[in-house]
C-alpha cells in the first residue's frame, strides 16, 4: 500500500490535476487537499483515504489509466455537464468553474434534508381545514346566524385541537342566549388549553368570557373571580374595565340590598340611647348603621355628626353635615351642627357662611337658633383675636386663603375706581383701609 501511496509524491501531480477538468475543482476543496497532504506525508495512510471516490479520479489522472469502471465514455461526460450548468441558472453571472465548485458540496446536504413527515403534513392539512371552518363560522356569527356558526366552530375543533375554536364557540353560545353552555365551553377551553400548552392570551380570553357570562347571569361574585383569573393570564384594558364595573355594580347591589327603613329606625333609637348615655363611639356606630339602612335619610348623617363633635372629630362631622344638607337642603339642624364644628376648628368665616346658608333655607321657624349660633361664632372670633397685634393680624389674614382672596379682590376693585371728591387725598390711606377690612370685622347681615 506504501508503493501505491508513492504516486502522490509525483512532482507534477498538482499540474496534472489542475489540467484535468474532472480533478481541477478538487484543488479548491480544503478538506480534500488536507487528505492529500496527509497521504504525501504518510503514504501508508492511503488505505484509509482511498475510500473517498475522489481519490480514484486523482489516481486515474496520475496513472493515466481509466478507473471509471463502466462510467460513461469521454464524450458522454461532456454531455452530462449540461444539466449541472442548468441548475445554476439563477446565477448566470457565475463562472463555470465557480459553479462547479459550489455544486460539489451540494450532495452533502441532501442526506440531511428531512423527508416529508406524513404526520406533520396531515396536521397542517387538518389545521387548514379547521381554519376554513372557523372562517365560515365567523361569517355566520357576523350575520347573527349563531346556530350555523356553532356548527362550523364544532367542526373546526373536531378537525384540529386549537382552543381558539372553543372560545369562538363560547361566544356564539353567549350571543344565542345559552349562557350556561358558553360557560361550559370556555371552561373546556381552559382545561384543554392547559393540556395543549395554549397561548396565555387565549386562556385569558376564555376566562374573560366565563366572567362575562356570569355577569350576564347576575352572579357578580363569580364574574369578578373570573375577571381576576383572566387578568392573571394576560392583562387587557377590556377585561380590566369589566372588572371595575362589576365591582362597582356588586357594591351598589349589596348597598341597595341592605336598605331597610325598619332596621334604620331601630338603629336611630339605639344611637339616641347611646348618645344620652354619653357613649359617643357606640352612638357613632349605631348612627352609621342607620346611614347604611337608610342612606337617603338626612337624620342619620346629622345625628352621627353630633356624636363626632363630641369625639372632637370635627372634619368628619362637617362632611356628615354636608351629606345631610345634600339630601335635604332645608334640614336646618345640619347647618347648625356644621357651624358648631367649624367654630371648634376656628374656621369662623366658614361657620358664619353656614349660618347664612341656614337663613336662606329657613322659613323663619329656626331664626332664633340661627341668630344664637351666629352670635356664638362672632364672640368666639372676637375672643380669639382680642389683644392681637397688627403683625399677628396680617399673618392671620395671609394664612387664611379665603380672607386673603377676598382682600385681594377688593384691593383690585379699588385700584380701578376713582376716589370720590369727598375723600381728601390725605385720607386716601384710611379710606382704603376701611374698604379693605377683613369681612369678619364688618357687621353681619341676615336675610329676614
């Protein structure tokens, strides 16, 4: 075998191989050249490399012997080159030699090419057929022909297991009015989807449609639960809006279901008892129950405000008084309790406003009570400001947004007016000082 390897040490070997059209492309093959160099370095290795059919061509050229063993004659080989050239038609600018070089490795990938998978082909055809059925179902759905749509969605699911078809089937049943059927179908979509590892968006859609069906049935608790499940899978604005609306509707329904005038009266009596016993927290709790049982009764808010004042929760008391007058603008007692809370908060101007508002809605029955509350407010105001320095007065005015706003408005109006001739220029400052006095120092007028 070593003697056979000696032919590869021919000094003119490369010249012979390059001049032969069959072997010249091999000189550009790095893998082949590496094998050839190994044989030159170790002639005994020719036995390993001779298995490569390309070496038969090389030996044939070097020995000058035809070793094709039944291959087509010389003329036939040139005729057979035409189909090879035709394969490179998409690259007409390539040189023939380059084309042959690129064509040589092509047989290697052929064994790697995956054969046609019959199962994959069948699956693809089934999916195409199922999608066609789904499209027909969608057309019927748009025409509101839901029975026909349901039929084709069922066929689509039978042909190919994709929960999109079940989601569409559930939607068609929902529109038809079969709400329970829609729920069962979408639940099946979730179960099958878990097994099929379906897209989370498809699962979210199934949960969302279950929630919509439950909401249509009036089961808001179940609707909210499934909306939450849908958002856990995939967050969409549509389902989020449905969730918020369902929660609001549920809260409203529970609130309305809790209304009971008889129970409200019991809570009111209990609250009055607690109030008389000086159990202010107990009174607040009882009156809160009254508000829940009769939310449109202003007495509940006003009574709770009275208990809150005892607990010195003045801002909450003011809020309750506003709720009471919102329901009954002529509920004078609420105005009085609001003024009481505002006096305690040292919001004297607002307290006087509450008294004025009470006067506007009073028919004269509570005139004395309103006057007394106004007097208390003025006394508290003057008492708080007794001994106040000019600097403290200015700081108080600056810290009172309402007084400061009124003060600035009056100053702005005065700057646009021409002072009367009876007001000498020497008294301009005192005139303006009088006009710009804080409202609380002016006489309080009440409509009678």
